[in-house]
C-alpha cells in the first residue's frame, strides 16, 4: 500500500474515534491559542515600541496672545525641518474647540449633565473666544538621527525649540525614550528564550495529548503488528492523524485568536489608551500553524513508535 | 517448523519457562495443555516473537528467535498467524475489513484481496455478515472472523491461544473442525487449551503438557497423550 494511501487511511480512520479526536483537537487548539496569544502580545508591544522608540516628541507652547501669523510661519518652518516625523498644531481657537470636544464624552456620560443643558455638545466655552486663555501649541515628533545619542540630541533640540520667537514653554519626556530603548533591548534578549520555552510547552502538551489519543488505537496497533504489518504501515496513518490534528487545531486557534484580537481592539482602542491591537503578521500565523503541525506529527510518530 | 532447545524465560523475577525443549514438524497439530498459569500463553508468546527467551535456542519457521530484531518481527508474523481467546478483532471495522487487513499489510492487490477475502468468508459461513461491524457479531462469529483473518494469508503456522475459551460446546467443536480441516492442507497448528473435551475432538493431535513452565508427561489416558500416541520428535520427554 502506498504512503499516500496510508495517509488517506489515517485521515479516514479519524472518524472511528470521534470523541478522543474531538478532545485532542480542542486541546491542540487551546494550546496553540495560548501560544498565539503570547505572540500577539509580543507582536503588538513590539510594534508599539518600535513606533515610538526612535522618535522624540516635544510639546511647544507659545505665549498667550502671540502673533498667530508669526507662529504659523514657524510651524511651516518646523514642517520642513530635517528629521521631522509628525507635526500637530493648534491655534488657540482650535485648542479651545479641541478642549470642548474632549470634554463632550464625559459630560454626555451623565455625571456632569443636567443644569448646563448641553449634554450632547459638551461644555460650552464659546464665551471665552473673545478672551481665549489658551496659547498656540504644537506637538512635534522627530526621528532621532541614527548616529546621534538620543538624550544629548534631545537636549540640543529642546534648546533650539525653546529659543524660537514667542515660545513660552517646551516639554518633553526623556524617560519615555529611555524606557522604550530598554524595552527593545529586553525584548531582543528575552524574546527568543521565551518563544523557545513556549514552543517546548506546546510541544509537550500537544505531544502528550496525542499520545493519550493513541491509546484509543492501541488495539488496532497491536492487531496490525500481530498480522505482520511493517512499522511504517502502522505509523503512517497515525502520523497523518497527528498532522491533521495539528493543522486543524492550529487553524482553529487562529480563528479564535482573530476573535480575541477583535475583542481586545474594541476594548483597548478607546480614550485614554488608543491601543490598536493588530493581528499577527502572516509569517507569524504561518509559523504558528507550521510549528503546531510539525510538533503534532512528530508526537504521533513517537507515540506510535512506543 | 518449531525448534526449541532448552529455552528458559523469566518474567517478573519468576521462571516462566524452564528448560523447554520442543520440536514440531510441518503439518503437525499440537495441543499445549496444562493448568492455568502453566506457561501455555507464555510459550505461544515466545513462538510469535512477543517474548524473547533468556537462554536456549529457538527457531520458528526458519526465523532465529534468539537473534530476532524489531525490524525482523513482521517477517515472522507473516509466517505465523495467531488466534486469541478474546478474538482481537477491530470492533469498529466490518468483517470484510478485519480479514482484509492481514492481506493489506502484505501489499496484496485490492482485486486479489477482494477475491481471497470473499472466498474465506464463504468458507466460514460469514457471508451474511460481511459488511457488519464486528461489534455487532456474536462471540462465535467474532472468533470465526479471527480464524478467517489467520487463514486468508495461508500461514505456515497457526498459534491459537484458548480459541474456544469464550465459546459454547457446539461452537467450540465447529471451530476445532475448522482447524483440523486447515491442518489437512499442511498448515502446522499449535493450540493452547485446558479443555479436555477439546482434546477429545482431535485425538490424532499430539499433546504437550506444561506444568509451571516445564514440559511434563500428560496425565495418563488423556486424548492425544504423547505417552499414548507418538513420541515428541527430538523432544526432552
């Protein structure tokens, strides 16, 4: 009997043991889901850190009542500055509107509604427009040049921004950059050992589960051996069974992981977190499926051997 | 066919077979008798390569059991068919599939499998149950399936371990007749039993009596007694 036929027989025979097969499938799926969740967390943290780690962010406040035309000219210069990544600017009027909009969800939540009668539009500060106390501001992000040390570079940039005409105050957080750099170093050092440990756990759990499932087919293996079946004749269908379990279990885990990611996204992509949880990249999804399938196939071979 | 010389075997610290010397020629029908725990099943397990003797010399169907390695086991098992008291059929598979499996492992073509399985099903009067799962069969029918599985490959030697143990008297007799018929075609049969009635149905068969792992003379007057009929060829008795 050809190997292909033996594989097909192994797959067809799965229907003979529905309950052990179902239990094994669920276990493989759960373990793969656990591993996938770990990957998902690692991937999203890494993405978030990478997004911010090489950037320095400054909040610039101009003096209240500064000449807006001059300020806008400075903004135009900033947008053309070398290494600029992102510039968000707010005129005093825009800042006031932003403030009103920012307060809207809180007031519409019910706690501050009622007497003011403007629950749907938030606090009304339009009476301040004539004498707006808010300054013009800009949120500026720079990509730190690769050949520069972050902190001295940020110090120099801080001094330069602080020296702009009409600027009252410049804030930045060097700790954020230090934390990000530290996190990247930690991830680079710990990621592979952690993933290796995870793979070991997945391998052991999936392997032992499959070995337990093989107990359901112990009689079959014994009878095949008694009638003179060669080892490959016995092992090939069991191997196929393990591979199919690994493949189906890991694919099912990806579906579950997609639901989990959608749910996390809806939960975390709200103020003040605004965390956009992304799904695993294609190569990581494929790696998860491939690794689980290989482990399952290997475990079934070992189980059949014993 | 079977040549054992001074075979010893220890299981769990106890001497399971003690200095067993037994020679069975091609085409012989031999009963292994003795009380429970005498070592009948152990001796059969040695003969189909499930247990390896500690010492002595053992040759079955041209295979040296003392030098038998795992990869050679299928070769031995293709020459030696085994029938058990508990049938050892696959309950979820049909009668046809249970019998065909013995041919499939040998790489026989599906056309030939179909022809040979149908022939043996007919011979054992299982035609009406061909496509029934074995779990739906009676004990007698399941044992016939097990025998059909051993017959379909035309083995050189059939080892039967208390094959009538779970059957009533009529079915047991029918079964022995099947084995006798098969023996007339030249297949060597070694059957373990402690049922004296079974011995009486095949009085021409040789009897080898085991007591505590040793071959002893069978009780006087028992059917097929080696003392009453023919001597063991080259045996220690």
